[in-house]
C-alpha cells in the first residue's frame, strides 16, 4: 500500500513544477532539461493533475484562482495624448508599467521580465 504522505509530497512536487513551467515560458523539453526531469513523467503528471479539480491546462486559467495565480491580469488601455502613455500594464504585486507610444517590443519584454523578478 502506498504511503499517503509520500503520495501527497509527490503531488505537491509536481504541482509546483507545473506551475513554475507555466510561468517560465519554456517548452516542456527545455524546462525538463533545466530541472533534470524526465519528460514522460512530466507529461504523465500534467495529464493526471489537469484532470483533478483546482488545476489548469497550459492555456487556461486555474479553476480556483489564488493571489499567486489570479484569474486575469488587468490591462487598461489609455488614449494617446502628449502626456499620457499608450498602454498601462499592472503586474503581479501591483507594479505598474506605463508604455509610451513607440516603445520597442523587445525592450518592453525585458522590462516586464525584470519587473516580475523583483521582490515585492
């Protein structure tokens, strides 16, 4: 008979890895390589956990939103005026990035990545 504590620990381990993989933006292959995980095992756990309540598929929000995984991230578009940004992004933790017209997309990606990594 399986040890219930060990089973719960494994499930927690894989839930954490699946959440980290979704946040990482990496392919399954790259994420598994980086964390020394077996891809077939990763896929098995992903499939099994997605069939349980409170989990999500890679392209859908979690069925039970939490503070760490909100159901959506608010985005507010503002009209372009001389003194206002074209786009305002509200990141997790409440950080706000106001993007002026003509801001380079690559620079914006880098800025968002850096802002998301900063401690609150």
